[in-house]
C-alpha cells in the first residue's frame, strides 16, 4: 500500500482508504477491511453515549443483533474511542448517514401551536359574525331608514370594523413576551414567542437523559475493598479534584496507599486518557467508563503518563465480550513483569486461580 497522508475531510472521496486511530473523528461512511479492537462513539447518530464495538468480520461484534447499523461500517461524524482500523470510503457529504439526518432536520414542517389554532378559529367566527351583522344592518338601514346605497355601505362597514378585536394581537404578544422573560430568569432560552405557549400546553415531555437531565459525564462515587470497606469519593465530572472519605472522615495514609494500589490497576489497564476541549474544559478521549477510572486515579494523585513511564506497557489483551476482562502486561523498575487485569467480577477469580 502507499504512504498515509493527512487530508481535509472535504477532500475525502469514495474509494479512498481511511487509516483511523483512537481519538480520530471519522470523515465519511466507510466499510472496514482491517480492524483491531475498534470502538466508536455513535452518539451523534443514535443519542446513546456508549462505546460501539466494530469489526471487519461480520457477526463478531456482540451487539450485531440489536445494532441499527452494521458493525462492519464506520460512519461520518462519529469518534473512535479505542482501537484502530482501515476502511474503504463508500459515501461522503450529504450522502452519509449523518448527512441524511441533517437533511431530515431541514425539512421539518412547523405545525401551528394550540393558541395559533384557537386564534384562527376565533378570527373566522368574528369575521362571519361581523359580515352577517354588516349585511343585516345594511338591509335594515336601506329598508327602514331609507339610507342611500353609499350611506348604507359606510354604515355596514363601520359595524364590521367595530366588531374586530384590535386589542387581541398586542395582548397575546405581551402575554407571551412576559412568559419568555420569566423563562429567561430560569436560564431557559426560547427562540420563538409561540414556544412559550406550546410548553404551557404540554402534558407529556419526552427527553433524553444524557446531557439533558444528566451532565453526560460518568463519575465514580464509591469504592469497595475487602480489608477497608466502602470509600466515598467526592467531586463530579471530569475535573480530577475530589476527596476520599471513609465513614465521613478523610482516609489516612495507610488506607490511601491501599486505594492507590487498586486504582493503579484501573489506570494502567486502560485505553482512555484525559484531554481538554476548545474551551479548556477537561474531556475524556476514549470509553467513558475507562475515562472515569482515569479521573478517579488522578484524584488519588496518580498520573497516567508518569505511571506508564515507571511501568512501560509491554503487551495488551483488549476487552472482548467472551473474556469479559482486559489485561495489560507492564515491565516494573526491577525488570519483573506485572499483569494488570480489570473486568467482570465473576471472571477475575478465575484469573487469580490460574495465576
């Protein structure tokens, strides 16, 4: 194969070969032909912020039966959480799944709100009533008062205009504006005045919890160790600041050393790492669960780069749905090897028994 080059996403065309690694954002819909423990974040397509296993071998991913899109494909707008792959570009631009969703959002029909429907109904009734009254008074003025045609017409038009509720429109606008002001005080942004009335008419609200009702940031709140028991961890989000509490008190040096020993396993046997976004806020690059372990270790004073320098990675056996665990082998300072394992509790005792 030829050499790999970095190109802009807009320059990618069908039949190009993408070389994708951890942390990359995929620029097109492509079919995998080579992959190594690839996991992607497809929340931009599905709204679910969890890692999706991808493989170039059909049926290898555990969630193939329930996935909406095939596990042998990667899609534009998604991000690689772990692993690497090579893929053949099939679709770009608006022909991708992301582009199709974007096109659907541009063709949403805006239906009138309940107040708009009611105002339209009132307007029709007032118009019919005013027209009927105008015709009636025109006939009465012509037949009873013997008004001329022009005088009767002017009289009828006056009756019609007198029935028009001219104050209805400014009253409705003022009421909606006051509603927008009240919502603004509660940190709610409303783009259209009619949206205030729509919210007031709602009886059921459906919402996605990730990032809406929650912060979309996984955080470890509690640890448990056989010799120590339960240890609570303070702090939220991806900021590495927090305290370790045992029965409401700060843990002592001996307990913290044992906690660090356990957290070091989760830190080294890990594919995620911390980064910062454009605003300087901390983010996790990789699987959110593994990222929570990296943040937890940082709260205990363990830094990933420093620990990897002390114990370099020799080999990694990635997590899969059959083993239900992940293993890494590291070289210690004295030349010996350390095996770090994390995974399902039922699987770890078997690892211990076999040494």
